[in-house]
C-alpha cells in the first residue's frame, strides 16, 4: 500500500512562498475506528524544538460523546439510560460550517502565536481507552506539556458532529 501525501501551499502577503509536502504513513496513522467505536477522548498535536525537544506549542482537541435524539426511524445510535439530554441530529452542512469556523480560528491564531524561528518536529498524541487497538509502531509517551510557567492558553471554538463534541485549545510557550 502506498502512503498518501498531503501538502500545504504557503503564502505571505499574497506571494507564494512554496509548498510543504508531507507523507502520511498508512501503517501508523490514527484509525477512524477510534471515533466510530468511541474509544478516543483526546488528540494532541505537539510542536517541539528539533534541537532541544522543548515543547513550543500544544494543540489539544478533547472529544466528548454526545447522546443523539432518536431519529425518525426509531434508531438511536448513542442512546443511554442515564446521562445528559440528547442533542438533535445535525445536517452535514451544519457540521461542515462548524468545522470551517474552527479552521478559520486556527488560521487566525497566527496573529497571537509567537513565530517559531527554529526547526521543529510534530508529534500526535492519542488518548484512547486501554483496550483500543494501537498500531504496533506507536509508543507510550508523556503528555508533553510546556515546561515551567512560561505558557499561555487560548480556548478555541468547539464543534459537534451530533455523535461527538470537540473542544479545542492551544497552549504556547511565552519567551520572557
């Protein structure tokens, strides 16, 4: 199986700066089954200094199960006997609009995040249930928090898919 490739075209003030191409390893990427089986509770993107391994930014996405209202055919995919009141099902268009809003907010974060002026690495941390299947190449990790009291946090918009609610926040290192 070939690995998929994604790219980001970079611009500044309307001028093209180039393209970042990334290859996603098909054998170690997170599985959508985690979301479908409700075994994942958090995804974290950690941006660290390549040279010092110091955490510079930490993008956290908390994933909460939502309880669906019963559909017109009587099906209830997430029904429980106890817990919060059910939420009505959303249209795909409404879900896309919420995701687009958080993407705009993430893009706008360049106005307050410090410029990363050094080579960086990216790591993805997945917080799953203990019995969730994990690719063999993955290893346990510490939570990769920003060291000391030199950080700020900004809570981002949340979005919902009717099955899951996703809350987001970014923590970043503040240089004195």
